[in-house]
C-alpha cells in the first residue's frame, strides 16, 4: 500500500511556493529597473512654448535632455482587447527641475498637449 510522506510533500510545496515568489519578485524588479532607465512620463501642464513634465521618480531628468512626445490612441476592436497606438507629436528639452518629480521644458518641435506621453 502506498503511503504519502508528509515531510516530502511539505518540502515540495515549499519549493513550489519559493519558486513562484522568486518569479513574481524578479518580474517586479525587472519592470522597475526598466521604467527607471527608460524614463516614461507625461505632460501635466502646457503654457505657450513651455511645459511641465512628470516622470514619477527622482533623478531621471537632467537639464538639456531632449525627450520625444507621443499621443497614445486607443483603437477599440470588437471581441478583442483594445489596441494602443503611439503617434509621434514632437520633442521637448528640459530647462530646469522643479522638484523630485517635475521638470520644466520648452517645446523644440511639434504641437504638445496635456496628457501626452514622454519618452527619451
């Protein structure tokens, strides 16, 4: 007669749990590193030819850095997940930092509006 060993079964479940936690933790860390390096953000205010950029973390922008600006367009499809397209709208240049999360920029080219996405 086959008997289930409680000690072996407990170790197996502990191994599976640790493996799953490592995978989830690893994906989270990789995503944070990617966004810290890439520096995605958005335009939160536009006045004449100057803008205010929000990037969400301290120290990712420096004066003189140029960023591309995109408009994110959602294309709804029947019975499928929505499709997101990015349309290039222009370029901005950082002129000063306001605080840890906001920076002032001037429009180098294009027509920039509030809520557009910013990428290096």
